[in-house]
């Protein structure tokens, strides 16, 4: 299963297009964010886990891969 969301990253006053691709992959449970994400984006993994737990749900027992594209743009 894959999902794609369009968003933006701000570089000063300029907004650059960013595509967020999320895919569930068979394997040991993990949550990975790739694509030149800064520290705040990396910490969002725990906020996502907390939000899902707060709704009474749980993450699927699969690998969750989040790709932030383009990879050369700081986010």
C-alpha cells in the first residue's frame, strides 16, 4: 500500500514543492523517514505514534517508509 501527499518546504520566503510518499513494507516493524529531513521532522515519528495511540489504534506490524522528495531539498 502506498500513499502520496503534496506539501511544501519553506526556504526563507520561498515555498518549494515537496512530495511525501508513504509505503507499508513487509518486515520487522519500523518507522523510517528519509529525504534530507531535519531534526524536527525526524522527531515527528514519535508524535505520529502518540497520535495513533491516542485514538486507540496501533501501527501495523510492518515497516513504514516515509520518503520526502526531492531528496536534495532540506525539509
